[in-house]
C-alpha cells in the first residue's frame, strides 16, 4: 500500500480517546532486504516475516483509513538509530542489523501541541526524512545528548532509582532519555511511571506546566500493562488492580485481565515452543528451523524484544470513545469494552510475537479532536 507523502505538521492530542484524525504508522524493511542471504531456505523464512509484516501493516492502515483517519506511514527500509556505534550506553547489545522504524510510540508521545521525543534511537529518521516537522517536535534532551557524546558530561537530568541501579541495566548512564510509554495522558493530568527514574515527573512538569501528574510504579513500558480506552475505564494486566489506580484514576472501572495471552499463539503452540528462544520472540517456523533461531540471535537481536512479558490485550489504539483497534481477542477485555459501549475491531498482525509490538506501539496518534480537559473535577 502506498504511503501518504506528507509531513506531520501541527499536532493536537491531550488523551488517547478523543476522535482520531491523524496517526503515524510504523514500517519495516522490504523482503528484498534479505535477498543476498546464501541459505535459500533461511532467506525465504526471513522474507516471509517481512512480507507478512508489511501485508498486515497495510491492513491496519486500510482499517484506519476506512474509519476516516489520515495515516502517515514511516518510509519502508527506514532504520532506527539503534545499532549505531554512538549508542555508547548499549554495551554488548550493539550488534547485528539496525531495527526498522516499526514502533514509533516507544520513543514519541504527543503531549498537547508537541510531540515529545524521549530517546535518541530515531535520530537518523528525524534528520534524513521529513516525517516530523521540527516545529512540532520537542527534542527534550538534545543538548544533553550532544554533550554526552562529546564527553562533556557523564549523565543527564534524570535520576535512576535504586531498583534500576540494582538491576544492573544499561540505562543507568542514559539519564537523558526514557521510554515514551512511561507517560499516559488524561487531559490535564499525566500518569507517569517513576519506577526507573525518581524525578521524571519533575523533569516533565517543568517542561510542560500545563499538566499535573499522578504517579505509578510499574516499569517503563506501561502501555504493555494498562490501557485507557475512554474516561472511566482502565484495562490492566493481572499484576495490577484497583488499588494501583485509587489515587491516579479515582472511581474508574478497572478491568484486570485474569487470563492473559488468550490465543497469543494462535499460529502455533507458543506455550510449548517459547523456550526455544527463551521467551524473547517466536514465529511458527522457529521449532523446525534452528538456523533461523541462530540467525535472529546473531544478527537480528535488535529487532526482537521480550514477547513473553508483553500483554498485547492492553496494547490497543482508540479511534474514539466508541471504537478501539486491537490485535487480540480476549474474553474479559472484549466483555469490558462492550459493557462500556466500545466496539473492538480486531486487526491482524501475525508476527507480533516476533517484533514484540502491539497496536499502541505500532502507532503514534498526532491529531485528535478536542482540547485539554479536567476529568477529575
């Protein structure tokens, strides 16, 4: 499917449920990317993943456009910054092929009239392509990032928590960036995950004083733990519950998924086969093709995540308060959405367990109708 050739200019999104008018959709590499792989069987398997990924992204784009949403598609074959030798903090993970620009929401969030860019993994896309108008993009830590690369500073504004330091994660030195899904928008309130960075709310609110905040501690990618389909409803993972939202979203109905991963491996036996890749990624071909597993581990380690911990049932995209897109039917979630008058539309993304991405990750809502509101008067 042809991508629309225009730029994200003026943006407007204060929550995740007002009527969606424009969205950025990720993309990956063309199947020809693997044309030179000498092992023809391996080449065919790799190309199949890319072909089916593009086909499913085209389907998601058509679904959105049929609902009246303008879709800005990332250029095919565009790569993220991940894999560059300049990503000094990534240590031993800097190897293999760069990751395609598939999941923009991991690194961007629209806060009112600005798109906040929270990492430096897409620097090449920003400088080489014209998807984002610089006037709409907030490069929050750009100056600190440049100083870090030149050796003038050793850390940035964010303060790592004790739990993050004990975890020995490579993000400890990267105190000038964070994952964008650590923030959820609820009108004039931001729900901010401070498990990894103790002062992240202070840093954000100093830059965006039009918001207030209510903090939680979940662990970074909170769009894999919770979703806010409309005012008054929370869908969350089994390790969360009403007590986690009594201060952040008081009085809201909380649907905790007691049986996640329903049909997660509908294309094969995920539960029996996930050990082959230590739960990090999976395709139906992994069990019978050890050469594919070796190739991914050696060359595509930047492409995959840790799919076993992902709850795709919460990683949804609201088109409005009555319509939501999802990759996965799950009885509890489906019933809760219907109870609140929301019609779920299920989209196909066959390799979500390979890419470790849901619909929320694959998209970035840039324009929604409406403005800032106070939902807690």
